[in-house]
């Protein structure tokens, strides 16, 4: 596996998808009561704002891996893959930022935002940046390899 095949956008998307997966296992919301105990919820507890953004990130990373490291040709969608990456990255970022803005409460107690949510927000914003960078790459440059250097 030659990682030099990957563009900067591909590397940003791949690293962001891995970071987002890790953040799903960390606490996103919770509370601590001294002497009583604690309660926390992970990213897996939130379908729309946790699991859906992860699925978008996984699809983005899978398309990059299949396109760069296999001989399998993916179907040609109605819009370019680069635009699909942009839309998926921005959608993931919007959903996770909405989770950050929406307060969670359980048992009539407002839950505090935990470090896993902040890491997920950073990863989702990086997915949006990766999608933007991918959209800036020209489709022609992605479809055809660079010409060989002229003989000396």
C-alpha cells in the first residue's frame, strides 16, 4: 500500500474518519455526582448526530481506499465524487455541531458536554475541510495519471 498515491485531501479525510470512530467510544455527555457516582453517554447513543456522521465518514474513506488501492472501478454517480465528498463532509460537520449545540438531559438533569464530543466536532470539521479540499482537486487530474517524464 503506497500512501504517496493519496492527496492531501485523501489523507485529511482518512485521518478524520479514524479520529471520529475513536471519538464515538468516548463520553459525549454525562454528569458526576461526588459520592454518588457518574453517568455518561457515548457517541453511539446518538443515531442522527453520531452514527449517521460516522457512516458518511466511512463511505468517504471507503471510496478513497477503493479508488486508490484496488483495481475495482466504482460506478459513475450523477455528480462527481469530489462533490459527493464535499456534501458528505459538510453534512457530517453540521450534524455533529448540532449535537454540540443541543443540550442533553436525562433524569431531569442537564448533562455536561464531555471531551469525546469535542473530539468528534474537531474530526467532523476536518471531514468538511477534507471534502472541500477534495472538491478543489480537478476531476481530470484524478482520473488520469500524470504523464511520464521526458527521457533525458
